[in-house]
C-alpha cells in the first residue's frame, strides 16, 4: 500500500506513534499541529487521506478544518478519519450532534495503532487502486 497521509493533531506523541504505524504499512506521513497548518499542508501536498483531531488550538478546531476541506473543490473528496477524546472531556457537550460531519470515519481516542492503520487501508483500498 502507498499514498500520502496527513495527520493533524497537536499531540506530538500521537503523531509519532501514528507515523510509525503508517510508515510500516508503506505510507508517506505528513504532519501538522492545528487546522491552519493542516490546510496549508493539504493544499500544497494533496494527501490521499487526512487523520484529524477535533481539539487542537480550540475545542472544535478539527471540525472547522473538516468543513474547510469539504468546501475546497480540490480537497472535497479526500477521505477524513476524525480521531478525538472529546467525549471524555468537559467539551463533550459542545460537539455538534445535530449537523452533518464532513468525515468518513470517527474513532475515539485512545485507539490501537493497528486499528487506525486498518481503517486507513480500508478507506484507501478503492481510491488508490489497491
């Protein structure tokens, strides 16, 4: 398997653990620490998939980025896996449950790297011709 994966998260440990797991599967991993940087990298690098945290610079930062990706014609079809621990924080009530999310999958943290790698592979299987 090959392809470019953009990981957008303010947790350096999560980025490095995810990078190791995905590079072991043959992916190229790009990283950003917030939605602004993530959008810049996405527009410059055109990743095949984005792994996106919800809470970064502010509580719903990742939701804003997923909406921005969805509204950008060049990036709208890039699959997004949203990962977050928001359900176990004081911000859980701020997460919008009454509007569409522009994500393909949602995974609660913590998760096993193998589970994340499997979901990436499944999402990309048809898109990269695997």
